[in-house]
C-alpha cells in the first residue's frame, strides 16, 4: 500500500502508535478495532461522541458474551474431543 492510499486519520493513528513504541500486533489490533467502530457507527470514528463509544463498548461486550456462550466448553478449554 502506498502512502497516498492511507486515510489521514489512519496515518495519524499509526504515527502516534509508532512514537509510543506499540508492538506491530498491538497496532494491528487497534486498527482492526477502529475499523469495527467505523462499521458500527456508519461514519468516521473521529465524529464519535462519548455516548457512541459507550454504545460500542456495550456492543463489544454483548457480542463477546454471545460468542463465548455459543462455543462448546471443550473448545473454550483448549481441548478437543473426537
């Protein structure tokens, strides 16, 4: 990807994380979460209000809980049954 293709907000976020010496996996995870926030909002994340962020956190909590409940206990423990 060339520099021209990167959204200015995303570039700023990457620069800020680099200055703070975030590991590449952490940077990847943060960017993925901001992409989820963007889809959740349906607009740019820099327009998010405190209430939008609260609703997004609740959404993440609910979807994580639903995923945990739908996963069989043997898969959650890391063991596999034949």
